[in-house]
C-alpha cells in the first residue's frame, strides 16, 4: 500500500510537472515565431534595397562582382604598380623627343610684337632727371615773385627759389633772370610727387668756390682778402663767397686786430673743409710761404739750430724753420743726436723737401757725406766742403723735380 501510494504521488507530481513545462514551451514557440517574422521582414527590406542599388549601379556602369579578398589584393597591386610607375617617371630624365612632336607653338611677328629698342627708349624718356648734387644746364621758362622755373629736359621743370638764385640779397631778381636765359644750376632736392626737382644757382657757386680754394691751398697759393668783421677770436673775411676766419694768433700783429677791418691782408690757407664749411687763414703762414717760394730743391742753406728733438733738429732759416730729421742726418749709426749738433750751432744743409700747403721744409746732411758716417767722424770737413759737395747732388734733385 505504501508503495502504491508513493507511486501515485509521483505520478501526480510528474503530471503536474508536464503541465508546467508545456506553458514555457508554448510561450517560447510564439516568441520565436514573432522573431522569425521580424527577421524575415528586415531581410526582405535589405534585399529590396540591395536590388535597387544594384540596378542604379548597373545603369551607371556595368560592374563585375568579385570576391572581397580578391578585390582588395587587386587594389593593393594596382596602387603599388602606380607608385612604382610614378617613382620611375620621377627618376627618369625628361626626353622631349618622346613627346608628341605634332603639337607646336607658333610665334608670329605682327605690329603688336615686343620691340626692345622702343621699350628702352620709353624707359629713357621717363627716367628721372636730376639727382641731388648733379649739375644741370637749363633755360628759364617762367618767372614768379618767389622764384623761377627752369627747363632741364625732364617731364617737369626745375624750380629755383628766389633765395637760391645767387649769393647775398638779390634786389633786381626779374632783371637778372629773363625768359630764355640759359643758366647752370645744382640739384639740391630730388623729384617730388609731380616730378619737379629743386635747383640752386647759389649752391653751385659755393661748390665751385670750395673747389677753387681747395686747389689754391694744395698749391700753397697766397690770396688777398678784405677784412669785413672781427670778434674776440680774430677777423672775418669773404673768399669767393665763402666766410673765412683769421685767428688772432695767425696775425703778424694781433694786439689791435679790430683796426684791420676794411683793410686788405695777404693770407695763406691753414684749413679748408667743405663738409664742415670751415675755412681758416693765416697772415703768418703767408709770410712763410712767400719765403718758401724763393727756395728750391737741392739748394744749400745755412742756419742756426733752434731745438734738438728726439726725432731731429729744427733749423732757423731766417723767418722760417726747417726740419733736419735723424733719418736724413747721416748714413752712419748714431748713438745720440747731441754728439753731432747742439742748440745755437750754425750748420749747412741741403733742402730736400718743400711743402707749400703745410709750410714745411725738409733738410738733409747725409747727401753731403762722401762715406757713411763721415759727419760723425769729421763734421768740420763736411761743413767746409759743403758748397762743392752740393754741386754733385744737383743732378739728383733735378731728376726728382722732373719726376713730379
């Protein structure tokens, strides 16, 4: 009985379990069916989309569908081949003979063709005329109250202000310059926006004056100047339109220097500097230069030793002094300059240099020696025979003068 009852309970439990299992199976069956239906709908939509895209692609260009792996391999090969081909083209020199020779560019000459000579002529015609500092000749074409216009050959005339028309105050401006008058001017300002340059007759006169006084100073020339003013330091004068200055120390008598105003003095140039506009003159140097002009190279002079310096002796030549440098003293070796000459001693020497610009005289005694160091050994004999020995050196100085 116990067994049967147990079996009966097991049978009832198994039946209950079967019922419980059927329910989830039925639910799973329904859910799977819905999922399959939705999946089928999606597949149908994708299939329709692919067919539409395929039709469009076929309508544009026929294609052959290949396996993806084969297609990727082919694309890679083509890319590599294209890269190799490009590299070969870069490394390969250009050969124009291999190109299509049928294509040629023809150049025909017609009335509009480039004319180089006409182009250069046009450039020259429009080239600016009148750089600063340039001297130009022109013709007066118009006169106004404050200046005048000069035709200088450019695209625009040059303008000269009244104050630049000459030195000093111009009272008869329109009488001095007439239409058609040819004048020479200096460009003092380059072209403005209208192509016009500013010119000056005054600046040209001053430039020419500086050139003239520079040449005179170099040649040691003497000039006469009219004293037109004075100040505490000296006198002022006019030299070809330039303002000159004579320091009191350069006057023969500078005690009452203001009394020279209105008088004429003979002076020499000490300093000529166009850039700083400095012109310094000297009356004393004029006296020295006047004496120098009476001297000549190779001339034997006699003078007194004024001073002994480490580099030589200064010799008084009667109002002028000459330098006997140690290199021109003797051909021998010197231990001390004072063993040869002393201050106050009268000696004879040859003039070996005359510098009128600097007012300097160079002397020489070595040329009076018959042998090296003779002046040191027997100075008295050299001085006694100086006149005869100077004649032997005359030919040497004549040649030096000709070589100048």
